[in-house]
């Protein structure tokens, strides 16, 4: 990993995703999180301040630990058990969690379908998957720019794919979306700002679309 990917890019992303408007989106999504919680792509710990007051512990998985998370971990009342690993092979038994959280993470997972299958595996039958992700726009012109720019973003932005249809990927992975919002982030370029926010639950039939 080069110096840019190790030190510069995480700081740029942290600044971009730490705005009050995005914090509000996080808080609204995470308001119903409860029980045993798993967070994918913990990153710099921006979700910590957005969990409900009742949350006192959670498990987090990331491919590497960011030093930028340390001040937030120290300041937070939430105890975080951190694991280094891949979302495509979660080191947990089936039906281990009541809530799984992913915010701006699915875009950069190499095998996102496999990772979402793992989300379904580790969720309890009544569990919920909370997601807040950017991805493929329904607008033809924006979609075209996303397709063209994705190879460059994969190189410059930590493997980010602008062109993933998040809702379709979730439902094809054995999860059923219970509610979903789609919108452009205000103040963000449309090619990076088309956003999916919602909650999914395991598909009880186990059948993918």
C-alpha cells in the first residue's frame, strides 16, 4: 500500500464524510439499531457518535485499523471489539447478530455479492441490515459518467465502484429490503452522490432474486 492510500486518502474521506448533513443521515438510519451489533468497514469511527444512547458495545470488522479512529474510540462510551479481516469471510458463527451496519463500505469490497451473503449468514432470522451507501444512479447521463469514471476511482479511491446498483445487489444476496430511500446528497457531485439508505432483513425462503 502506498503512502497516498495509507495516509492521504483516509483523511480526505474522513473530512468528506464528517459533515453535519451526513451525520444526520447516519443518526436517522441507526436509530433502530439494537442487540448484538456488527459494523462492516469501521474505518475512522464516524458512526460511533451516531448510535443510539442505549448502544454500549459493538463488533467491527475492517481490512485494516485506521489510526484516525483512535480519538473517537477513546471519547465514545461504546466498547468496540475490532477484528481485522474481510467482509467476504466474516469470522463469526451463523446467526450471531441482531444488527449489521454498513455505511459507505459496499462500494469498495472486491466481492460485494459474497460479502452480502455473509451479512445474511451472520444475521439472526429476525435481524436487520442497516445500509447507507452510494452507487448507480437511475439517470442515464449520470450512469454514463459513473461507468466511465469507475476504473479511475478504483485506483484513486480505495477500490471504490461508482456503478454498483446497491439495492439490486442486496436483494440478489438473499436479503429482502424492508424500506429504501434513494436520493442525491446535497452539495455532492451526482456521480458520487447518488445514495441508497435503508434496512433489509434475511429472506426467510433463502431464495435469491
